[in-house]
């Protein structure tokens, strides 16, 4: 089978579009295969922290719907307390608009996109990697799985086994304009109401995203909590219309899990690269795509000198220490959530550390290093 493309990317989310944009800018022949037609609905809270926005190659201000400076925090859905910061902490976007925006930039850089093409499997062949799909069979020198959690590429090649699974339930809710006004520049986070999860309200331009997430092992408890959490806001709203409601699973990569094999590699959610503490995955989607772009460009230039195994080594070195440390913080927090809430309530150093992390000015590793001997406890708690 003849090779048609240098790189075939399966999936046109933030990871796939970022990778397509970066490779095409270098003159590499790239094809993105996407099973849906864009713009398409994507279940996601749609909160981008400043670190994620700063990592992007493009200015996303045209699709930002709200700029977040602070939040209402509750413990077990009790009375909230509020904290604000003097600089932006995050931005909210609707994923259908945000993802479409990034995909258009990839197309503008020369990347080819075939929408409405469902990939069936990926197989190695003599000349490269074959991708069988509803649109026919394509062959590339390399293939990248950017097809999200439990994607076809990972299943076909036997990658990303034994992941930790989180689950989230979320609704997009239309509320009265006067109710929406109170959400300008703030989010709500509820902590401590269940053993391994939390609830959130993220404001968009014309609606709210209301959801809850937890470990898959607590799925039944999560459903009950989600009902209670959403009912709290329903009772106080002048108007409350649920537009969409979705549940989805999120795999988190375990240390040393394979995300690359021969000419195939995984990025973003497909590689389980997300923050297990808050569920944020867009930064990791962007950054893993950027690492993949550099490795793929070098590999295509001289495959005898540069192997794609370098990609997993870079992920292990740059991204996994943060994810591992986030796992430890998650375990520590769920053992005694009231301690964090009490520290946040007083503001001070804990609140500033959260703000600096969201802005990308501090990392989990740096925060942990300030704990002295307790840092060794954190390392022992990471699985």
C-alpha cells in the first residue's frame, strides 16, 4: 500500500488540531480524520486556566465567553465564601466553538481534514500505518491517536492499558439573564460533599455548565450527589432549562503505561494525560501535541536517527511528574477535605498558591517541594 500522508491524526479536538497546525506549518503533509462534522457539541465544563491559554499557538480571545477572577467555594453545599484575584485565573469557552476555532487554524496552516469519517481500526503495514475507516483506507508514515478517551487508535494498537478512570456528569443550563449576571467573572466549586469528587458551576455567555465528577468506583454516589447539587441551583433560579445532559469517562494514565508503539503515538485524553485532581485536560492536550510535533518532525526528517519512542520519554519527563503529584494531592485532599477548605477560607498562602497554579506561575511539583518532609508522603501516595 502506498503512503498517502506523512502523518494521519485521528481526532480533531484541541490535541489533534494543535498537532495538525504545528506540523503543517513545517510543510509536513497532514490529514486529520474526524468522525463528526464541526462545530459539534462536546461535553466539557469548558474552563481554560491561564496556563492552557498561554500554551496555545493562537489568540483564543474571539471565543472566550467569560473571564474568571475568583469563585464561590462551598463545603458540603453549605454557605459559600468568596475569593478573588487581581489577575485572570481562567477563561470559559463553549467547546463546540473553541474546538472549531482551533481546527480552522489547522486548516489555514495547510492541514487537510476529512470530517464525518469514522475510523474502524489501525494496522501496521509494510510502508507505514494503515487506517481503515468509513471513508476508505488511508496510509501514513505515522499515525497519532487524538481521538479522546478510549479511542480506536489505542485499542487497535494495544496502548493505554490499566488506566485510572474518573467519571463526570454535566448539564448545559439556560437561566434567566438576571441570574446569569451574578456569574460574571466567578465560578462555583463545592468540596467535601462526596468522598472522591466535587461539583462545579462554570458560566458561559448565555448559559451555565453545571456538573460533578468523581472516581468511577463512586459512580452511584456521584449520581445522587449530582441530583442534589443541581437541585440546589434549580430551587433558587428564576428560570432553569436543561439544554443537554451528558456523562463521560476520563482515563488517567498510570506511570509507565505505553502511549507509543512503532509509528503510532497518543496525545491528550487518548493518552490519559489530564489532571486527576480537577479533571482539566486541555493544557495536557495542547502540550502533549506540541511535544509530539517536535518528535514527529525530527522522525520524518531522519527516521534512522530519531525514533518515536522519544515522545513517551518527553511526556514522562515533562508531564508525568505533574500528573503523579496531582494524584498524590488528590488522595491527600479526599482523606481530609475540610483541611483544604479551612485553609482556603482564610485566604492567604493557600488561595494564592491555587491562583499561581491556575496561572501557570507554579506547578504541583513546586508546591509540593514547599512541604518539606511531607513531600515524601506525597510521592508515596501517587499510584
